């Protein structure tokens, strides 16, 4: 039987309640009758022979590209760049798809007599990965043979000697990328395309670039006009990256793009019930829900966090394509949409969502309030094509404990952003104008970014811009179960129960609003007509 | 006039300057260390609010008027001939009237001081009058010498105390004052000797250490000396009280005052002398304005302690008389006496008692009721903004109150001895300072009861026949300007409308429920630290910037290469050593560091340096205080220089380098194979060494220490904190918290970023 497509439940009397993620936990909430709950399509079948699929993709590239073997010649400089720890979420069961592809590429390079090979984790301004994260991404074999010799690098966007200025786009955007990559005869970029935002020209133009280059698309104006940034063809973020991709191509830099898509198998057996439709839970599922949620209640948050972050996803590979960036990416989008797209008719007054323990920027770490904001108003809100799930001036209710907790190792500038910037203003435009530069150029943050495992000083600003479109669109945001003080600092309200939240929302949308719930996991994307 | 800087003296000076334009006033004032007598007079007397009305009346002319009517000569009443030089003697000779009001009025002054000022003072004045007269070639009897004594020279006498010298009053014990002076003068030497015996010095050292912790030699010695001085003082007070009570006076004050009168009449019965004996002087009724008061005197602290709910009971007999007199009644009397004809020299010196007890008695119970009712209507407020309910007064005997308070004090002492041994910090350390404050309040209450209890129990009634006779002689207009008839006092309105409002105002206590926002205060102090003015900011590391210590870092390195199971075991074992490590840290930080660092002996220096970055990122940064790091960065943004002064090893703190302009840390020597020797190549920067280092940096950056900021958490950093203009106690341990509060230092409580387990074991991951 083929997997069932996405589904929209109309809440009636027989409805058993809906699972809401709530940080390092989850709860069942009863939405009012007449609400709609959007469920993702069921998981697509995974490829039975991933290794074969990889070899096939390398041999039969799409678009204007020769097969990889033809591109590899003895004496050439080869750089293999790969997505960092922000993908996929949660991290996948070993072996990571990246390690399989990298091994395949390396094998071919060895066969062709390529000796000058460097691997680069395409961090952009993300934190450096830890040893175990790197090992997981590239595999022990690759790690042990490359890292000790200094051939497995993490992109350093603040190394003045490690960057190359490539040129300007017609719009005057500066393009600057890793010098090693720019001076290579070939860049092979290995993607994990969890959502439709990932990949394409964004891989190199963002992943291997610097603050100087990034600021042209990571800013409030671009983000407000990316409707949504998950919809490549209606996203200014992507248009800018594509313009930069053109500049890179014109400069003669050759990229062999490899993109992979995953199915919806996000959680292993013991947490499978999370992604089932609630009325289809069997006895075991219910028992698991009750025991795990009770146990989590009694667990301190930091311990619950450790447990959740140790989960590895059994993601299955649904496809792999290689070759020319644009052609590869179109194929990728097709498959991502096939797995995630759900057709929804009409916008609602209220959009509800449960936010999980993890987002792209807190792998093995704390989901701090700014990341909560970004996950809700940035990522989840933007999981749409055509128009948002909630109408202009509508209300977003998102569930998360939103504690005043930060990771001082990974997110040092977030702490100061929260204390010193958000205490003054939450307006993205003002924040950008007044504070961005000083955080971006701060020597201590740069020091921690380059030598420690810290996100770049400017990163919390990007988080704030990520939500700028939603901020612009929404009438109000209510954090269900959030810390009221924190919610206030973010410029939002907090409610302790869903009924309270709906009562608060009535001030904006009246007393009989239409309600849509974006059910997760797994991820889905709404095509709103 | 002597004693012009005192309460009575200032009031008298104001009356004379304000109301008697023909008078020229010469003050005998002790020369201050920096100020000349006239400067002192202007600062301590003329600036007082007693002169507000006069200043208003004279306007721009005020200074000129004061300059032309007031002069001052240096001198000291406890010295022979008042320590006057020739010009001083000439000034004295020019005086028609000499008023001697200088005294050590505190009831608990040490015996030797009370003797030299109270007992010998009047005689010294008499000697000086004679010497001055001889120089000027005039008769000493031309000078009218008015000396201020106290009605309480009557001691434990019951019934009517007449206005006569004690030698002329029956049933008055009068020891030989010469013997008393001789014995007292030797007493100090004896007590000083006694304070220097080794056992006692050891005790002092213990208390000094308990109070300050491991602050290092010089500060400890300084503190010890202070404690010894206090001990000598206390002992002399004790001896004074004992001697006084054995002879029938409640304390050294009344006893020395009584002997002072006797010494005066024995030595100078050939001078024209009058004695004015006030009872307990309190705020003014009319002049210079109702409720005027200077200084915090005897009754005020008791009243305030009661109003704050600290003093629940005070001994006394309900029907007993509290003999209180407004200060302007005393000045009125003195001026009326001065206007009288000079008395004939004799041993029967005229005495005027300025007291209310016999003519217009205020009963103890009436006073207590008035006070209680007033505070019920006008309560003080606690820090939470709640009104404080004043307790009912039961008039218990003195013994019972003392016993109760003493028991309370012992309990608190015990609690304190336990709590002070716990490693509390920051907000939890408040517990200890709260306890400390309570203890202080109880001890204060106890001392009031001991000292003043006898005044509430006194049964002497002071006769005022002479006073009333003097009053009746005054013209109607003088009676208006210089009221001193005790029958004029309406106690109800004096207590509730004049005295209590004045006391409350002077005590600066909370009389409104509004809570002072602490954040505003914090903002103010931080804005004085964080501004554009160039500063040098020095930071201690452990518990100031990072909640970690040298033991942690060692454990992390040491466990790095251990098998997984043994890591936790090792860390726990090291933590079990904690108490003894803490003890050795407390006694001397330098020794502790030197000893502890031996454990690094034979470690590969290169390895440790490599691992330090990981230690920092995986452990230390998690235990860092983000507010501290932000503060350091804030200083740098303002262009200040930042300095880290720490006992940690240099390679451990290397990743912090970008935060600081200078780092002073411990460095270890290496052997020929690049292994650490476990020995430091210099003394660890601890205690006063830090203050000296900071001084060097201040020189380097050409800024004075008063423009330096120091952040530290422990009393071992006291020398550094004391040296700078902006000391900041960060997460202070109890001792430092107490000191910081007393001195009004900035206190910061910085915490680790929440989100990680509170208990973070220092365990390194294998390479």
C-alpha cells in the first residue's frame, strides 16, 4: 500500500486531542470543535540500495555536468564541502548519508589519482562542530585519515587569510567565499536537504561565505520579502544566493552539487507514536505516551535535554542527485514537496503549533528563547507556499516552556543579545540598525567562534530577522506554557493553558476564530490556496 | 567657652551669637589634624542647622557678622593650663565669663579618659584662669567661671538631691580624688600590659582571622591591633563602671563628674565659680527652633531601637521619674547665671540644677505610653514596606531583661559559629549578614540596658529651688528669650510634637511604606563605574568570573586520560578532599596554591596547553558568569584597561586572554624534557601582593588607584578592594559581604547561566 498523503482533520466530538510538542516534552491539547489539524504525508519508502543510488547519481549527473569521474584528474585540487551539524534534525542514525557520499567521492578521487583533497564543514557563521559530531558526519575512517593531517577543516569566516573575494552581483552584493574552495579545480558539495530551504546555490554562497557576503541577504529587508523563505521561487533570500551563485560560476569556480532527500521517519521505534495520528494510536502507543510524559515531568530539564539530544533518526534516503546546481536542486525540491506538501484551503485566524526540543542551531544544546522565537516565527511559520496558514493580523499560539536558559559555550552572544538588545527593543529594523555591527565585529565573539564552539556574534540577529516576516504579518504571538517574563522580553504574551491562550487571542481575532494546527512531527509544508 | 562642638555647646554658642550682639565669643577648640580651630568651629558649629534662622536673618551679612564676633584658640581641657600658648592665655584673660561645658558625655567612656576630661577638666580651667590673670596683671576673681556638671552626680541617692556641692550634702560618699586620679593614671598602663600577654594576643589573632579570613599578614596585623585597642578600651570602661558603682555612682561619667566638682572646689575655692547641673538634655523646646538636636544621644537610640521592634523591653519602675530637660532650658539657665553678679569665692559654690523631676515630673509610664501611642500612629516601616508594630512595655526588672537579651545573644552566637563555617556565597551569604545584623542589634540593646538602665531606675529627685529663684529674677522679655522654668513644659506636646518627630527625622529611618528600588541604586553605582572616564578594572577569577577553582581544573586534566569508570571516581575523591583543601585555602592562599600545584609535577606542558582550550570550552565556559564576561567587555568597550589577577595557572586561563589587557597568573617551571616541575617560578599573586600589582598597573596606565575598579569575591582580596576607588564585591562570601555592606561597596551577584546541571563534574574527555 502506498503511503497516505497529508491529511486535514476537522475537529469534532470524537476527537481525542492533539499532541503538541512542548520543548523537552509533549502534551495533549484539546482544540475547539471546528479547528483543523494538518498532518504530514506518511513516510515515503526509502531507497533500497542507497550506495547504489549514490554511485548512480555520480555517474549520471543531471543538468549541464559531466560525470564525476570525468571531472577528477590527477594533480587537481579537490575540495569536498559538506553540510554541518544543523542538518538533519535530529542527527541521523549512523552511517550519516554525508559519510556515505564522501567515501564514494573519495574513492573515485583516489582512483583518479587526486592527491590534493581537503574536506570543509560548511559552517558559514555556525559554531564549529565537536570531534564526535565531525566523526558522525564524515565517518570514523575519513575523520582518522584526514583530521590528523589537517585536511579536514571547518570553514572559518573570520580568517582574513582564508577568504577570497569573488566579485559583485549586478545588485552590488559582495561575494566572498573560502579561499581553499575558490582556488580548487572542483568543489564537491554534499547536502542533506531536510527542508526546501536547504541546498541549491545557497550551499556554497552561504555555507562557505563570510559576514561581508552574508549580510546582503541575511537582513530584515530580504527576510520580510521572502514569502516564504521555504519557497525557493518566492524567496528573496534565495534570489540573492542565486545571483551570487551566478557570480561564482562566472568566476570559473566549478561546483559538483550532490543533494539528498530524506523521508519522514524522524523518530525511532520508542518515539514512533509522536508522528502517528492520535486517533490511530494503539494501546502500546498510549502506554508509551503516558509513561514517557510522566517520566519526563519528573526529569530535570537538562537531563531530559540530554536524553532527547541522544536520539538518532532512522531517516531513510528518498533520493540523491548530483551534477549542476540548478538542475539538481529542482529535482530535490520536487522530492521534498512530495514528502512534505499538504494542500490547505484558506487561511485561519489562529495558527497553533508545538515547538520541539530541537532546531537547526541547538543540536546537543539548549533551545534558548531566541531560538524558540526563530523556530516558531522563522521556521515553522514559513513552512508554506503561496500564503501563510494564518491570515494577516492573525494570532500565532506556540507551545514551548521557553525558559531563560542559554548555553554559554555555543551561544555566548545570544545571552548578551537577550540581556542588552531585547531589553531595549524587539523591532528587527531598529535592532539591525543599532546593534548588528557591534556584535558582528566583536573581537571576543570572534575569538570564541574561531577557537571554541560558539556561534558567530551576529548569529542571534539572523535569528531575529528570520522571524521578521512573521512579526510583520501577525497580530499577536502567544507562548503556551512559556515563562511569562521571557515571553514579555521577546515582545509576546504567555498563557498557561490553551483556553487562556485562546481567550487572549480573542482580543485580536474575535471570539469565534478559525483555528489551524500545524502538527509535528514530522515536518510538513502547507500549500495554502 | 569650652566644649562648643558638643550638643549643649553649639546651642549655647547660637544663643550668644544670635541674641547678645554685644558679646564676643572665644572658643577653646582642640586643633584638628588638618583644620585650624576656627575652621573647625565654622565647620562643626556654625554650619549646624541651629544657625539656619540666624543665617536667614543676616543674609549676606552672616559671615561678616560671625567673623567679627567669633574667634577660637587651640587648646585641650585635659591638659595642664588647657595646653594654651601665650596668645591663648591672653584671650582667656580677656574673658569676663568662662563657660566650661566640655565633657566626655558618653557613659561608657574608658575610665582614664573620663578622669582626664571630666575629673581634671574643671581644675585645669581654674588653673588656666589664674595663670592668664597673672600674665595680664588682673585679679583672677574678675572672671566668672561657670562650669557645667550633671544633676546625676547625686548617684544612687534616694529622695531629694539638693543644689549643693556633694561635700556640703549629708550622706554623700566622697573618695579622695587625688588617689583616684593616681590609680586611674596607672590603670591604662596595666591594661595595656595585660593586653599584650601571648595568650591574649593569640585570642585577638583568632578573632581577626575569623572576621577577615586569609587576607594576608599586614591587614591581619592591622586588624589585630584594632581588636587589641578595643579590648583595652572595653576593659577600661568595665573598670570605670565597677569603680563607680562600688562608690555609689552608676557609671564612670557621673562618678568623674562628681569628683570633678570636688577637685574644683578643693583647688580653686578662691575663684568666682558657679555650677550648672542639667539632668538628661534632650531636644530643644523653642530655641533655636523646636526639636533642634545635635548628634545621636542617649535616649534617641533607645527610642529608635524600640520603634524598630528591636528593643522589646526596657527596665524601669512605671512610677519612676525620667528627668529630661530641653537643651534651650539649659542654655537659658547658663546665660541667666552669667548675667548674675559674680559669686564670692568660697567653698560654698552656688549650684543651679536644671531639671524637671521635682517641679514638673515626667513619669516613666507616661513617657512610655506617649512614645508607644505615637509610634502606633506613626510607625516605622521594615524593608518590605510593612509597618512595624511596637511592643507593649512591661516594666520588667533590669536583671530579667539583661538575662533575656544575653540568652538571645548566646543563641545567635552559636548559630553564627555554625553558619560562618559553611561555604556560602552571594545571595545565600545574606543569611550570615542578617544574623550578624541581628547580633549587633541585640548587643546594642544589651549595652543600652546595662548603661542606661540605672537612669530609668534612679530615685533621686533633683531640687530646683535656686533655679526657680533665678527664674523669678528675670525680666519678662528675658523670660521670653531665655525660658528655663521646667514648669513651662507640657510633656504631652513636648514628647509627641517636638521630640519624637525630631528623633525620627535625625535617625533617618523608614517612615513611609514605599520600597526603595534597589535597581535604581545599582544603576547609579554601575554608572559611576561604567562611564567614559578612563579606568583600570582588575578582576579576580575564581568565583568572580568563573564558578570554578584550581582544584576543578586539575581534576579535569587528571581525568582526561583515565578510563571512563574511573573519571567520576577520581573527581569525587578529589572533592572529598574538599574540606581540608578549603581549610588550607582559608588559612593562607599562597601556601595552598604552592602545595596544590605540586600535583602537576611531571605533567607534559605541551599537552596541557593543547588541552586547555578544550577545558575552557567544555567546562570553564559553562561555569563562567555571563554577566562577569559582559562586564569585562563593557569596560573594554568604554576604553578602560582590564586586568586579570589570579592564582590560576597561566595555561589554564590562556583562552581568556582576549578579554584582558594584562594577565597576572601563576607560571610553573619546566624541566629539560618539557615537563612541569610542580614549582611556581614566582610567589602566587595573593593578598596584599594583588594590591601592589594593581598599583603598578595604575602607574603603568598613568591613573590613580582612586580611578581603579576591583572585582573580587573573597576577603583575601581585601587589600586590593581597599586600595581602589571602586571596589566591587562579587558573589561575596559572608565576611566580605558584611564588610562590603558596612562600607557601602558595590555588591554584584553574578550567576552561572542556568540550563546545565548544577553539579558539573570536572571530567576531561579522552583525547
